């Protein structure tokens, strides 16, 4: 499976890689079709079970980092790009979630252009070279920036985005039907994964006739193109009447929405930070979230809360568990609230402020 950008200038794919640098170009009945390191010209067939991992490649010459295959689940996870493939394929297919993570890397770099546009890269090298310290929201972002702008950065500190957990903790959940889902989108960027959640609504709506989805956020694309796509998908799945698009809300109004729902879902297919995951936890709302580095930091190694990026079936399964078992939902909400209390020392406003102040006071940053 391949991907194209909106302008049709780039075509990428997730390729299996062997120890000698060969990459998969497709598959046939006997296994994986392979290319040489230059990506051009099929060289034969290889057993995908012998691949060392997967990486994104693009016809323009871009290559993403290697997602390395490991023998057991210990140490596996998106933060380290270590993959435990419990059912290896002779065709070299990546396991669930890995292709979506690679797509996110390709899409990020193609859109930003840092690895493709030499002028942009040169400009950022100059900008980073003038900075005493670069701040990154998490270690995955830091690693990507170090790799892309190697040699330009003298010092980098990981300082997460601050979340007002103290304010969120003053809200309590309002009892309801038990079948109310909430998604908060700063914009209707389709990389935030809202189409996945609408598909889940279609899969589970017959089992839960009173199931609803509230969407906080707005569409900032021309002519609200993404919202029209979302509404069209919901219409095709016959669930449009179950969805409320409430538009942009203030911070307090968003917290009120969190408190008046039963499950918070973050279905994004790209690794970016969600303050609402932490806020839902602080209120005591159970969370189901895509297994990104940022979300794993928030939720820990909670496989009941995390699902592989882009995997509709896994997302539906986790949502179904909570909707069908109110006792489990309450227990998960309580666990999340306790974890949010502990995370105040990491993402709380005071903790992040102190970390920034210490960086400036220590001379690591110019005033």
C-alpha cells in the first residue's frame, strides 16, 4: 500500500528492510518482492519473516527511521521504534499500527519539507544554530529534530506542554447513560483520526442504541471541507444523528464537556500532544487513545487504554469494553485520576514553569 501527498509530488510506502539494505517493493505469492538500495528495479523475492524491520521510503529519496523487529515484547513500543511481531508474514507486511506510524512520519516530513526542501532545511539549520537551547515537547520529537538537523543543535531539553491539572481536578463526572463518547479536536485535521471514531460509532451503534458522540472543535479548512467529509462518512454509516458538532469552546466549557461524558477518545494517527488526555484523567473519565509516544507517556503501559494507530477494530474493542461494563469504566477512571495526580510533577503548570525557569537561571538559555 502506498501514499500520495495532496499535490501528487510524493509517493511513499512502508517497506520491509533486510540486513543488507534491500527493501520490499510489494509482494507476490512466494513472498516479498525486493528492490536494491536505490529503490529501483525488482531484484527477486525474499522471505518477509527474515526482514529486520520496516521504514518509510518515498520516490523523492526520503527515508524514515527504522522500526526494528525485536524477538519478544520486552522493550517493544513506539517510543523506541521497537516492534514485536507475534505473527510474522512472509510477505513482509508490518504488524498493525506500524504502517500508520510510518505514514505519520512520512506525512510529517513531506508536509513540513525539512528533509526534502534544501532551502527550508538550510533556514532551520541557521535558526537552530543561533539558539542556546531547543525545547521539545517529548523525546520522540526531540529525536526527530536531532536526526533532521544533526550538527546544528548544541543543546536540547525535553519540556512537555503544561496542562492545568489543578483546574481539571476540580470537575467531577456527571452521571449519564454510560454510552456518551467525546472527542476534542483543535481543528478537523483528518490526522487527528476522527474518521476512525465515526467508523466505531457505526460498528457499535446497533449494540448501544443510545450511543452518542460529541465533537468539540472547528474546521479551519477552506469551505469546511474536512467537516463535510466527516458528515458524509457519518451519513453513509447512518450515524449522523448520533453526532453533535459543538464547535470551538473555551477551556472551561471544554472541561465541562469532558465531565458530562462517559468515555474520552483520542483517535489520532500522528504523534502529537493532547492536553485533553491528561484533563480527562484528572476528572476521572476513562480514556481510550492511540498508542503514540505522547499518549503512552500520559497513560503508561496501559494496553486496555491504548490501541494501535489507525486500527478501527482495536479501537472499537476498547470502547466496547467500557460501554458494556460500567464497573470497569469507573475503575479505569479512578486509575486515571490517580495517575494524573502523579503526573502533575511532569506536566503540571507549576512543574513546567519551574523547569523553564531553572533552564534560564542556570545559564542554559539567554534571557
